[in-house]
């Protein structure tokens, strides 16, 4: 049987390279890798879609601009668990996309997290680009820039804000529990991520371990944000 | 953003997607088992499942949720087999054609825990219904799961037998709509009574200094109230629209759970030196 359920074998591949994977730390490493893969892919997709979409909304002259902006801002406050429920109903075997058999696999989690991160990334992109001095756009246009060149110039100027938009999207999904639990199922060695593992350990009364996992999640988040801020710092190089 | 950076970003994502895509391959058959948090948290399944997986070269993915949610997963066809503990909901599930049959696997028991001061004076009672009546009469704090779980169903059944309809807006009855761990923590902090399955209570006991067992005794054998029996059954799920019934793997799982060998393993599974589950399947010699 060709089976695409238990995907994302990067964790397995890396674990095979990891020399001490026959003790408890192997499972912890797997949970960390699954967390990075799921949230990393979800963030990647929502960035690829959300930043251009936000740029289009911010820089275009379409009449629905304000409405779309308000919708994006509303989406930022949407409860992730509701997104999870909607994704569950769609991916359920009795739902419209049940044929895909994505439910209770990392793919379902990536889908939910992409939807959760999208309004954060796109909405804050709109905010960042609208904050750019309109003079800059006028100057670009007067120098004969195309629409795309104009957008790139504005985005370069607002680079700090764009990185902040991506960071906000990341923060919204890496620690999210409700949707991850609902569509992933918190299955050991498959869809267990740090946030759902923390819920499990808390429920089982292993408060100390749960807290330690919280520390791991926090450190991971810290390291990734260091990278983001380093990207933000390069902004000066692009100043003209 | 320079084109180079965009290029690097796109290639990273492409590499990820290729890895995801290339992992679509032939794999062992997958069985999704929806079960209750109490079963999962007991650690029993981790102990016995490898045997089933080896025999059937299958992979069992366990989704641990409340009984209410587990049954919904079954109704929508998202689980292949259920291992749950709510007799009435299970019967309704099978009668509605969602499952082939309900096969009792094992049981343990519910107990009532409460504050050390025992304000309702019910410590040592044998009868849960009588204890609930005393709690309501004295209006001492009681915390309910309130989440349609198996434990919540059992609690509502006992209130029903006591002839009491607890009102969540009253000052002594708290329906918190959370899991067993949170409910016990709430009972501990607000000096309330609650109904809990023995396994979960034992595993969380060290964080619950201000609570004690008031009804049900220190082990299953000492619990004489038949209403406190906590029976777990396995139900192979019939996928919606299927004419052939449950998958062969789901049927095999149910058979394996009640086989003599597995039943003996269930009986031999100890935690805190006490058996957590007592096998229930009938084996004719």
C-alpha cells in the first residue's frame, strides 16, 4: 500500500545520524525536530504567500484595501483552536478533503499553522509598508520604476517591519497547542510537537518535565529570534 | 530584500518540500486508535501494543482524547477503532451503525476524592450515591469535569441515581469543562470533592497533598459499589458508506485485545505495585 500518512521523515533521517537515539533523548530530539519542521514549513508558506499579499494590499489602489486590512487584523486575533476545528472538519474522512488522508499527520498541522500565521504575516506586512514615507514611492515612480521595482524599493525600506511580521507569525504558531492537538492528535513519534508534549506531561502530573520542555521551547524560540534579529540588523547595508 | 535572499529562501523551502514529497512511500498499515486520556496516560498501551504491531506489521497511532471526542472521531470515520469507557454512548454508537460491536476489554474503578477535613462527613462510605447525596445536602464544594468525558457521564449517572440534578450556577457545584488533571488540581486548591478514575488519581497523587480517597478504598478490591465500576470496551469502527464493515486490521485489533495472551498482560500491568486494570473478556476453556 502506498501510504503518505506519516510524512516528514527528516526527523527519522536525522535521528539515524544521532548517535544516542536509543534512550529517552531520542524521542525528545524527534519532538524538537518535528516542531521545527511543522512550524518552519508553515511559516515558510505563510511568508511566501503573506508578504506578497500584504505588499499588494498596502501598495495597490484597489477599493477593498481597507476592508481586506480590517479582515487581516481580525484574523490575527482569531482563536487558533477554531482554525484547528475548521481544518479538522475539512480534512476529516467525512469532510470534503478526507481523501487526502492528511488528518493526524504533520501535513494537517502544517495546514492549520499556515492559516494561523497568514493573517499575522500579511497584516503586519501591510502595517510595515504603509509606514514607509510616501515620498519614497513618488520618487521611485518619477525615476521610472515599474510597479514591481517600486514594491521592492518600499519593501527594502520596511525590512525591519517585514522581519517583525515574520517573527510574529512564528510566535503565533510555535507555541500553539489547540489546533496542533486537534488536527495532529499528539501521536508519539509522528505528530508530537513541543507544545502538545507539554500538555501531555502536565496532564500526567510530570510538572517538572513539562516545565523543562517549556524551557526547551523558549530556548528554541530565542535562538530562532536571534537569527531573525540578525537579518533585521543587516538593514543598514541596504540604505541608500 | 535582494533577489539572492529570495532565491535562498525559495531553495530552502523547495528542499523541505522535496523531503516531504519523497517520503510518500510504502509503509506499514496504519491503524488509528482513539482512546481516552486515562487509558493512554496509564502507560498500558505502550507496554502491550508492540506485540500487536509486530504480529500484524502495522503501526498503531494513538489519539488520546475525551470519550466524547473519541466517539465523534469514530462517527466521522477518523478513527479505525475505539477504546473508551462510556457504556451508554458506546451502545448508542453501535446501534447507530458506526461500530460493528462493543467488546468489553477490562475494568478498573472510580473513586471519590475530597479534602482531608472531609466537610461532608462521607469518608469511609461504601455507596457513591449516598456520598453524593450528603455532598449536595451539606452543599460542600464539588468539582465536575463537565466535558462529556466518560468520567463526566459516570458522575451524571450517579447524581441521577441520587435523585439530584446539580445546578452549575449554584454556589457549591463547579463544572469546569477541563481534563482530569486540571479537575483534581481545582479540587485540591478549592477544597472540593470530585469523582476520578483510580489510575489517574494514583499517577497525580504526589501533587495532591490536600486530597484523600473518601469513597472506594485504597485498592480496587476494596471498592464495593458496583456503580463505580469503570468498564473499557473496544469498538471497531465501520467507515461511513462501507458495506464490508470495519477494516480487517481494526477487527484484528479487537480480537487481539481480548485474546488470552493480551488479557494476561493487562492483568500483569502494575503501577505503584497495584494492578491498574482487571481483564474482562470471557474465555471459555
